[in-house]
C-alpha cells in the first residue's frame, strides 16, 4: 500500500506529456487529411489531478463522414478520466461524434448526443463502460457526422485525469441550486443491486430497479438520497444514468459496508470499500476507516444498538474502537429499529452509543436513515423512504456540499420524516459564537447564551442535553408554539463538553434530534 501511494505521488509530480498523434481515414480507399491539433498540457492545481490537456482544431468539409483519431497517454495510477468537447453547432449545423478506446478495449461511443464523458472504475457516463483505467495509449475518435461545405468548425477538446477516487462531486446532470439552506434527505436505502425488492407489474416480487427508489424519494419531497446497497458499487452506474432525469434530486454515492461485526455506510465515493473486517486484509475498524478516508468518503456506523441475537448477522456493533477513534457519523435512528422495541429511545436505541462517543470528547454527527428495502412502503409505515429524514444545512445542493454539511454537524434528524419540522441551536459569548455542529470557547463562569428554535412541533417540549445527561433550565419547559424561539443562559464550567437539544411531542415521543455545539476552554484552539 505504501509503495503504491509513493508511486502515485511520483506520478503526480512528473511532467507527463501526452503523445498526441493525428490521423484520419474516410470510409473507402480515399484518405482524408486530418486537421492540425494544437495541444497545451498543464499540471493541474488540484494535487489529486495528474494532468489537464487542451486540444484545439478545426473541422471542415474534408472531415465530412470521416474520422479523426486523437491518441493520448494515460500514466499509472489514474482512477478516472474526463473528456469534453466544445464547438458551435451553428447554421448550417455541424456535428462531431465521440467514441473512446482504451489500450485494450472499446469503452463506448455517444455520437454527437454528448459533449462530456466521465469514465471511472464503478461509474461512467451512459454510452460508456465503467471499469479499471489501464495505463497506456488511449484513443479519442472524433467523427465528422456533419461537416458542411463552406463552413469551418473550430473545436476544443479537454482531457483531464485524476488519481482521486471519484464520487464526492456526485453525478453529472443535477440542476444546481446555489442556495444555502436546509436540505432534507434519506441516507440509507437499498435497491435490487443488493436486497431491495418490490412488486413487478405482474405482481411477483423482484429485485427492485433503482429508478423506483428515486421516484419514491421524489414523492416523499426529499432533496437528496443515498443508495447504499450492501458491499457493492454496481448501483453507481445506474445512478449516473438516472441523475439527469432526476435532476432536482441529489443522488449521493453511497454503499453499506456490511460486516459480521457491524454495518457502516460510506458516502462520497464510488470506489468499493473492502468489507472483510476481521481478515488480514481488513483487520479492524481502523483499516475500514482508513480506506474510506483515503477515498474521500464519510463513514457512518449504522444502527449500532441492534441486538446481536435477533437473526441479523452483524447488524449490531461489536467491533472494537481504539481510544480516540470514531466514525464521522452515527445512524442514531434507523427506519426499521424505530418501529421496534420502544422506538428510537427503546432498548435497542443507538443514541447511547453516539452519546458515549461524545462523552469521550469525540465529534461525531448524528444522522438517520430509513433502511428502506421496498419503495412501495407507504409513508408512516416501517422503513418508508424518508422516515426518518436527515436534514442538513448545506451551501448548495451538490453532493459535495451535502456531505460537507454532514461533516460539519449542522444536522438534525426528523424522525417522522415531515416536510416542515425544523430544529436549530446556536450559542454565543461576548467573544465568540457557534451554530449546531460548531465549537465555542468559554471560560469558567462565563455565560453561554443559547438560542433554540423549532417549528411545526407545537405542543411538544424541548429536551436539553449537556455532557451526557439532560438538564433543566428556566424557560425551557413550556410547550412549544408553532414557530418557537427561546434564548437561554447557561454558565460555563471551564471544562470541555457538549450541548444539544431535542424535541418530544405532546405525548412524550421523541420527534427531533439535534446535533451538539462543542464547548472548549477559552484558551484551547478550536480544532482540538
């Protein structure tokens, strides 16, 4: 592993040059002269990106119904390739076809229907085949589908390669929403790529296609969904195909790393994570976490409170965590377990596991997921999509922004999966302020002014947690209004700790779970 990483670093540092050759032939014996390509190769500013090359050329009538090959070299260690072409269709219209071959095989063709190609190990732009990226000479074929007489068509081809595992940026085709707000989604669903099943039109239950799950997510009013099939990434290709159709639903790359010592979701990478926990290749949790981190993924421990004796191998958590070791997140509410054994606070609750990590001084985000296996499950029933909903404050609707929002911890869990309930928490002193998921420094005896707010939970009550136990405070206990905002004062004790707020409904049932604000001593750096 270390040798491989060293080779990748050397590859990134070397000034690779593409060997660009131009040749063309028309159908039949007559040769057609190729356009002259001007190439510019630059090292990318992103350290994970190896090289970026821009090629410019001109298509004219001599290339009509002929082909022009562009050859380029791919070094060792590349994990994904992106190719794009820009030109004016114009009038009379011009059209340039695209096709791609690696050193060993055909990787796809898209005619002039697409102007951007992405290829990686587990995903590819529809029309193209995912798979390993072999080193050597690749060939991009440009076809003169229509190169009209009397018109020259300048074009620009851009080729970039990266050794970063793809996934964090999500799938091409999402309609951007550059809007900083709360986004609602489901972080745990399954399809026919693992054990998701649904009724076919003829009535029999079959492995359920991915699009059915995405339709259910849209019907539930969600902004994002993570398909997390067990120990596979085969669903990534379907997600890449479907994102342009479901262009207002952010499709997060995800997988459930299902082991005999616990289940973990990894978000933000399309590369597979080895699930063989307890073997020489994956000896412990540290090895799984290291894989996820190296791939740029966010790792959550799923439903750790489930009993280990209830016929679900590995569903509960039995793997050891070393001192100071933690996941990025914990699934504190699961759509299956929330219906059993007393709900999310019952004997199989995952909340104590999460709070135990917080009490160790670790910063871990609480999330939820439906664990849906049938998209036809009606809302409000066991494991329906969106029940629970994880609500994330993100800078925009991109996959990267939502995952970053989870990392930052400005997240709450809406157990009923409503479209309207909200929960937030902030704190300030005379010198500093923090929002849910953030860090604030306070001296012993200093007042922490807490602002708690909730909506659409009228008649319910706040529950304030501080360092692993609930506390009472003046002004907290009155029933909630439809739009409820309260300012509360706490006195800091000078020790590190955490503060969070939940909401119970009028019957005492937990309905909203908030993430903490972390309190540190005033002279402690915020990143410690």
